């Protein structure tokens, strides 16, 4: 039978400071008994973790910090690029030395946080994302937060960031993309110097992007479906667009994220052949 302390820890991600436990009504004796029974493990001074605590949160507890930046964003279900390491916020007095695999953040975000809180507010998470990543992928994470309704655009605009990196990311953020991948693609397409529209309806069906008047781009995301019936549906849609007089380019996650030059050059070659113009037809 689970105890009240076990239930409380499950509700708090399996991590707590002893002060938080005392404030929740658990006595020092009850906590010591839970540690002796192996239900809780004491890590770094007064932090306690249960066996169901995530490895990222355990790593944060070991340095008296909080999971933040891309690690926290990923835990909250946001789109994140593939980056290494566990990103942890630590107090300014914390040691600059860190273990392999940990990325420490000392700067304070715009939202004050209680000393022994275990979670970073989403605005602080985005603040560290902006300071840690290049502007393009950082903007993608921010837009993912918008689509998940974790924040609103007015909220982002009214926040006092006190960070040039966050201000630059904010200038890039919009609400027109359905996926982080589309945000990255939009930056590539805009660099080609031709108007780009997102999520355009053609013959009653949406396309990911329309460049100029006749060049359609479809994107296969990082969770691209592998079922044959889904692939046949995409092929039917591509064929329908071609028969309507459009040129269709299709790019996948790997190409957009790691071969941007190829994507850009393919689009530029299509533009050089005037495949984006209605008059060519």
C-alpha cells in the first residue's frame, strides 16, 4: 500500500527538497523512515528523489538546480533540436565545474522562482533556450510553445527579457507554422527572395508552402508516418497537384535540419526555371 508521502512524491515528479516536505506536513522522522526503507534517496545535501524521478531531474538535484532550456522544453512536450547534455539552471554561487553531459545555466530568467522549486517557469525555459541555441532553432522552440498554448504571443511580447538573444528570437517568432520543421523551412525559403505562403488551400486541400504562384513544397516531419496507406495518400496528393499545373518539391526532416544548402539550392534551381510562375504555364 502506498503511503501519503509516496503519493505526494509522485505528484511532484519524484523530487523534493526537505523544506518542501516539511511545509507539506511531513515530519523529519517520516522522511528519515522513507529514506531508511529505500523509498527515497538523499542526493546532494537536502534533496530527495524517488526511484521514478527522471534522470534529468536527478542530475539537477545533485547540483541543487532545476532542469531548464532544451531539456525542460523536451520534458514539456515542445519541439527541440537534437542537442547533447542535460541543461540545468544553478544559482550564481554554484561551482563552474560540471560533470560530463551536463550544461549549466547561471543567468536568471524573467520570472522569479522560489529557492527550492523543482520546476522552471516556461518563460525562463524559453529565456535559456534563446541564450543557448542559435536564433533559428530557438525560434522554433518558442513557436512550439505557442502552438502547445504554453505561452501566448502577447505574453512573449510584454515580458521584460533583458536579453539581446531573447529579443532577437522574439523578432523571429510568429504563429503561422504547424511544426518546428516548417519554421526552419520558412527561413530557408525566405532567403530565396520569392514570396512564400504557408498552409495554403489548393483545390480544397492544404499544402505546407506555396512559393510564388506554382511551386508547392511538402514537408515530411521528424515523426513522418511510415504506413504504406499514408505514403500512398501523399503520392496521390502530389499527382493531383502536378495535374493541376503545380510543381511539387518534397523535403524530409533530415534534409531541412542538416542539409539546408541542398534545400535552398533546389528551390533556387526551380525558381531559375520559373517553375514558381503561373505565366510559364
